[in-house]
C-alpha cells in the first residue's frame, strides 16, 4: 500500500491531523467498548435463560421445547428501555376516554356488531356476558383485531424476566408462555403479542390464557390469535368466572347535590343505590335506577369538578381484566355508546393543569412533611395518599375529593 506523510500520521493514501486522529481513536474505543458491553449482555442473558431451565422443567416444560423456544433469542432493547423509563406525565382520564371511544372506533364497533351478530349472540347466551361489553373490550384491546401486536412473546417475556422492574411478572408469564407452546395451541413462529406479552384479539396474558381460554369453535385449539370466536368466548368465560352479573350494567353517570360531603366517596365505600339516592345523588337526565337494591361505589375520576359515577359489581369485574379506572370507564362507555346511548353529560375539567410525575411525588412529600400517613413516596396517588389528601382538603376548606390538582399542590406549598 502506498503511503504519504504530510504533517500527520500515515493512513494509507490518506492522512489525518493528530487531533482528529485522537478523536477518532476515542470514538472507536467507545464503539468498541459498546460492542463488548452488548456482547457481555448477550452472554449474561444466555446464562440467565439456562439458569431458568430448572423452573421451566418443574412446570412441566420439556427440554426440547425449552431449547426450541429460547434458541438464538437476544434481549429486546426496546422492552428494556420501556421498562426503565419513568413517565413524565400521567394521561388525564378524559384524554384516554376521548381516544378510546373515538368516532372511528365507535363506527367500527357498530359494523362489527352487525357482522358478528350470530357469533356474539351465541357467546352471550352461553356465558351471560352482554355483546356490547365483549365488543368494547375487543375494540380497546386490538381495534377489533387490527392491532394484536407483532412482538415475539417469548423474547419479550424473557427480556422482562431477565431485567427491569417487572422481573417477577416476566418470569411467571414466561413459564406460562412455554406451557402454551408445550400444549400446541400456537406455533412458535406465530407466537406474537404486545411488548408485555399480551396476546390475541383481546390481549390475554399467558397466565390468563392458561386459566380461561376456551375452544369455542371446537377445532381442538384455543386460538385467540386468529379465531374471533375463541377470543371473544375466552373473554366472556374470564368475565363470567370473575363474577360477572348477567343483565346488569357496569354503572351509572350521576349528578351530585350541592354541598355534598366528598369524604363519602371513592372505591371502597359501598352503599345501596337507594342509600346513595337518599344522600341526594341522582342519575343524569332524570332517569331512574332500575334496581335500588344494587350496591354501588361513588367514583370521581377527575375529582368533584368532573363527571361522577355510581359503579356496580361489574365495574370491579372489569378491573380484573385491567386495573385502570380509565380503561374500565372506557369499556363501559364504549359499550353503552354501541347500544345507542350518548356521551357523558357532565363536562370534564379539561382546563385543569396536568400534574407532572414529579409534582405528584411532591404532593406525597409535602403531605408527609405535614404529618399525614401516605405510605411509599412513588408519585402514584393510591388509596393512602388520597385519604391523606382528603384530610388536608377538609382542613383547608375545599371539597375533600382526594383528587390531586395543581391548585391543591400550591396550597400544600404554602
């Protein structure tokens, strides 16, 4: 090779000034060390998977199936990143519901109700779960089968089992996923789902699949990935076995009386609809409650300034499917809209400033500094934090709804 040397270092036909050569060397070392780190990560991942074998064996997974499932997989960087990221904002309930119950999803649901009428009737009659609820879950979970997830389920769960905040979940679900493969309901190449391992038309996680999935079509497999019948029947079976009450709704939007004591609110306080009615709470639009003996909880998802709901047992059953209040409200509301009911009557307080995660954490810190018991400071406004917040709100003379807002944070700062 011909070389030149002109005020720099010999580099074949090209020369580089010394400073640029040093920078290039440094960048090269960083890239090289990154490659080494990735190589070590892959090696550690393979060692973890091999160490996981005894647990899989105890669960009844064969060695040949285990090796076939984990063969050649590497950790998924996108899942590692998703697990380690801390959300800066929590999406407000009205934003979630507006997206979940969009005009497009509503129209697609009405079309699906027409196209799947016979199937939905058969499933509803067998399991006692209303058609609109099954359609609403299907719509929210996969947009009626359009977005079922394209991640490798084994790779996703193995990554979660290996590292991150949800290792216990990942390991439990990985065992369940291996058992699904062992049973033969799905081929390894078709074993696809969301980044967290939720699968099929209605996004069952593997443990839920193993306990509740059914072969509604009678073809010998519980195919929630490709069979709408199996997927919706499996969902109906899950809800029914979780306590679904046939012929009853999830809840009612209600109007609150002036001067109401909002300390008497929140999930956990149950009264008959008749008892709530005695406190001045009425159903919107002057409608009557069909069964005054039904027990309900008063839910204020956006505080005293937003819509209020009396939610029944079926609301709690839906929370077993997904513990998010926003999700369950969206399922119930989408189901009602599919039946022809209108939007919520009371407006959402969309003008309220959205709290950042660090501000929610600050609320907890300041409540604790003032002597209130709030439990773990984690930026999540759970039951204990809400109880403390209600006590503070009552002290400063504002509605004690336990709802975190920027206005209450400012009062805490003062």
